[in-house]
C-alpha cells in the first residue's frame, strides 16, 4: 500500500489538487492528513471535499482549534485573529455548514493507525504536545524525547519545514506543508510511505502560485505576508 502523508494544507485548494493528481499518478491508495486543513487561504470547503474523495485518516491542528474558538469569540478577539492570520476565518464563519463544523469538532488531536503491520502515529505538533514546534535544527534532546516506542513512524507537521530523524524506536518525520511551504514558496511538501517495503519518499510538487495570488486578491485579502510566503525563495516568482 502507498500512503500519501499531507499536512498544513491551509485552505490552499490549488496546491492540494496538484498534489493529489500527482498522488494518483503514483498510485497512492490512502491519505494521512495531519491537521491545519484550513487557515490563511480561503478554499477550505473544497479542500475537505477533495480529501473525502479518498480513503483517509485525518486529525486536527492548531488552526482547526483556532477556527472553533473564533466561532464563539468576542469581536475584539476576532479582530486580533483577523489581524494576525488574515480574514479567512471570517469567511469560514459565514460559509461553513453545521455539518462541516461538527466534523471539524470531532477530529482527534492525534491518531494511531496500523496498515499492513506497520504502526503510525499521526500528530500535528509532537506526540507529547499538540502545539510543539520541532524544527530541522531541533536538539537531540528534543528529538529523542519524541522517539516513540511500539511505533514505526511518527508523522507530524506544524512547522511547515520538512525533516526526518531516526530514533532508536521510530522514525520521526515532519512532512512539511502542502499549502504554505516555508522553504520554497509554490512548492508543496509532502511524502509517500510504502507499507510493502517501509520506504518513505519526500515529495516536492510545484503548483501555480499566480492562481493562488489571484484568489487572495478576489477575496480582498490585505495581509501582505500571505502573498510573500507564496513566492519565498522561488526564482520563478520572486520580485
């Protein structure tokens, strides 16, 4: 079985669609979705719909929790969130169905999955802390603290930076971000794990940044950072 491991899609439907077309080309059977399906970009409804066309296991991230907080927040708190993350949450509040909101509420914060006798722990931050950032330059102390017994692979996201570490018990793999890579803008980072041979292959899939930029403009997005991060370190798009 081939499993595509995706994290931090952040409402970037164009990036996700491109990635899943590549997943089809590589005969992927199943998806692991590691949280932050929404946030920053606007097409989260289509993101969830596209994921549901596949066999999948999915967990929540900090942006799912932030969205649920937003729904019952004061106007002052909503303004704080909009200022920091852009106006996507305001859009979601008016567009998401009750069914979708309830599905988001029911997402687990982490999940253990067994496929073909291989064991996987899906988490957003780390096995011990849902909000922990584990960067590629993390200390051995941090990495070894998240080495998990009786698990073959620990998959996480959250930082938007891909990395791999082999501990005594398990592989710790941050797959990076599909929708908002912090390494090279316009390149979706994800991976494929093959349960037949236990091999994990990182994937880096380019998508049409200009189309995402056009979408942001259509929604009158004013947060300049969202435009800049799409083009970061990418010579095709840098101004």
